[in-house]
C-alpha cells in the first residue's frame, strides 16, 4: 500500500471513530436538554438525531471500507465492500441527510410563514431520491452520465435550500442570524464545489468513455457485476480523484448532520404590519 493511500485511509477511519463519538455526545446532550424544550421541539430534534445516526454510521462504514463504484475498486477484499453493499449504505445515508434538511426547512417555513420554504422542503427528498436513481444507473451501467445528473440534482437542491433560507433572513431573530449565515456559507461553498469540480469531473469521465467507444452494461449485467467483481487497489493513482470529495463527505458533511439536532428554535419578527381591510362601499 502506498504511503499516501495508507495515510488517507487511516485518517478516514480516525475521523469516522471521532464522528461516532461526537454523535453519542450529541444524543446524550439532547436528552439532558429535554426538560428545557417543548414537546414539539424535542420531538423534532430527536428525529434529527435518529436521522443523523443513519448518516453518521453509514459514513463510518464507508470510511472503513471505501469503494470506487464505477471501476469496481475497493480497499479491502470482502463481500461487505462489494459495490452493491456500499451503494445501498450510501443511499440510506443520503436519504437520511436529505430528510434532515427537509425537516429543518419545514420547521423554519412554518414559523416564518414562508411559502417558498414549504415548497422547497416538500420537493427536497423527492429530488434526492431521483438523484439516487441516477447514481444507481451509473453504478450498474458504469456510465458516468448518471453521476452528472445526480450531482447536478444535489447542487440544485442545495441552491433551493439556500435561496429559501435567504428569503427569511430579514425577518429572522438577530440571535439566529449567525446560524443562518453559517448554513448559507457552507451551502454556497458546497454549490461552488459541485458545479466547479464534481459535475465537470464526472462529465469529463463520461466524455472520455464516449471517445474511447466504451460499451456500457445493462442494468441486469451491472447488478451481477457489482455484486461479484471487486478490484483491490492500494495505488494512489487509482484513488487520488476520489480523495477530496470523500474526505469532505465523511467529515464536514457528517459534522453538519450532527449539528442539525441542536439548531435553536426558529424565531421571526413580522416585517410588515397586518392591515385591516377597508370596505370602500361603506366609506
């Protein structure tokens, strides 16, 4: 194993252990806060913790057994590292993460009476579910075009989220604005990475495959191949293109997932006074 791959892999494993510990502290902290929270707020935060568990533990699993889906490259030769298992775990994790954001936005929209936020929170999980379908298409057929659409859908969902949050900024409570600012800043960085790095990377891979005349698999062929074929590689050249997104995915994204259970209750001030309608006929 090359020293670069070994260092990166051990770093992922160490971060995943830290993440599991941090999630445990998060769950315990929420339990201690229960008496100070209303029943509704506690139920919402508890659901966030449970969904976060799906994301945190799935990411820990994938950190220990990383896979490179399309070329069927794995770090460890075990059936647990098969492409089918890894993609299934990833699907659960990503749907949990999307539901976390949708729940947070739904709560915000209800408090702010934001129709834009309500529409976005309703659309977010179906959009990510569609992104998962695109991801499975790429994994099974080995065509990177599905990944192009997948990552684009994630970036579009994040854009909708940031626009929804920005729309309620003027009426948000001053003490909650730092939370909104952090979420928006992280979202803008994520959107920039997706559109400037991730989507172009998959698109260039697809163009290269098309130029080489690559023959793609059918869904049935790909399912069998993804269950059985694993190429063990410890070469930096095989993993280097995956290092950046995997490292951010298994660290910063996990920290956001854990933090969502401790967002303060949304509070807003009215930006406009409600006016009593005037009956012009009587006047």
